[in-house]
C-alpha cells in the first residue's frame, strides 16, 4: 500500500509540474489586454487567431525573441522581455513586459503616454474630448473638460490602440468615444463599426 501511495503521489507531482510549465494554473487574459502596473512597467497580453498552416509556436517564439533581442541591444538589456508564448486551438497567446510606456511605444509603434495631466498638457495633449465619469465600474454622466482638468496632478493614460486596458488604480473619467468600461480599473477600446484598422485617441484619468 505504501508503494501504491508513493506512486500516486509521484503522478500528482508530475501533473502539477506539467501544469505549471504549460501555464494551466496561470491567470491569463482571454482577449488582448494592456496592463499598466504600479511600477510603470507595461504588460501586453496579445490574443489572436493563429493559422497553424502558416506558422507554429516555435517559429512565433523565435521571431519574437529576435525582434526583442535587437531592440534590447539598441536600448538596454531587459527593456523588453518575452514572458510567455502559447499556441493551441487556433489561437496564439503572447505576454510581453516593457520596462516603460516609452519602450512600448518605440517597440510596437502604438502611441501611448502615461503621467500626470499637467505632464500630458506639457507634451501637447489638449484633452479636447467628450468625457464621462466612471462610477461603480460603469460609465456615468458626461463631464466637461474643465472638470477633468480641475486637478492636473491626477494620473492619465493616453493611447491610440484598440485593446483592453487595465490600470493600477481607480478610473475617474474616460473618453466616451469607442470605450466600454469593464470595471473600476479596466476599459475596452474598440471602434463601433468593428474596423480594427481605425483608432481613436483615448484618455483614461485615474487615481
């Protein structure tokens, strides 16, 4: 009986290790998500349809590593880190960590800015948008830019990309156009007509 128990325990340990390695226990986004973490790093989780007839997971991983290596050689080690690639069921998942929004902007080409409202204004952003408040994790009333700009020390994330965005904090106001508030810290940006090639400059003000 002791031998049987030992074998069963060994099997359980092996299964757990395999699950950890393959990411079965890992929390991952179900759709493409950009997370701005408290330390300023940006985590991008890309979830896309994947044609296995054209590529495989190893090719995707090799290509991503080559691009990241070239960027880090020019901009400093660990500016960008590939954390996970998984391919299966016609879908590809890739998680990449960027040391700053500027690294994300340079590497991907997508416009992004993070800082205070005052810093954003100094950088040339006008906040000439239609804003809504965010209350209880949902869109609230329309607010004027004067209310949004009443405290220029509030944090703002500005980007031009169709993606779900999570910030470390509580969202106070968001651009009304092309946005859906998912919760108090998460907004999805998507064009109403479904055109993924079109983008809108989006402001997310939070604290």
